[in-house]
C-alpha cells in the first residue's frame, strides 16, 4: 500500500502507512491484556515477542486498503495469561478504531487480530 490520501479544501493529504502502523502499535500496547506484539516469520513459522520501543511499534502490524477503499489493519499480538481473550480483543479493536480514525481522519473498515501467544506476567 502506498499511502492513504484524503482530499481537503486546501489540497490532498497523503498519510504514509508507517505513520498509521506506529500510531496503531502505540495504541495497541496501551490496551489492557496486551503483553506485546508478535513478529511472525511465515517462512519458518516462528513467533517471537517484541520488546516495546518505537522501532518495534510497526512490527506485528500490517496496514492495507480494503476493497471499499477504507483502511484495514492486521495485528499479531501476545496476550496476558488469565484474561479474557475476547475482552482484550474487543478493547483493542474499539480503542484502535476510535483513536486511529480520530488521529488520521481516515475510516477503518476492518481490523483483524491474530493472538499468537499467551504469556504469564509476574
């Protein structure tokens, strides 16, 4: 995906997908029950947990454009043991949808969440 754009009365605004990924990653890491993002290596079938820092906010997230021209987001997450996965995913989807739409002005059409691992937190 190149960049999402919107027309305003002053001209065209193009938002790079990395901006959306970084912001969505920071929102996701603030959600209750999310331990971290998962870096998925499809070739080897490996999943590894990523430490939370600005360089890794984009990992585990994919931004794409849906058929109807809206944004789509895929999250590969690691959740905390003992919490309701459904509650964590609902919280993640609602927070990301609201905050990313508010931040970018672009509409999100679809958010997919892939729970890659569960970790026990001390």
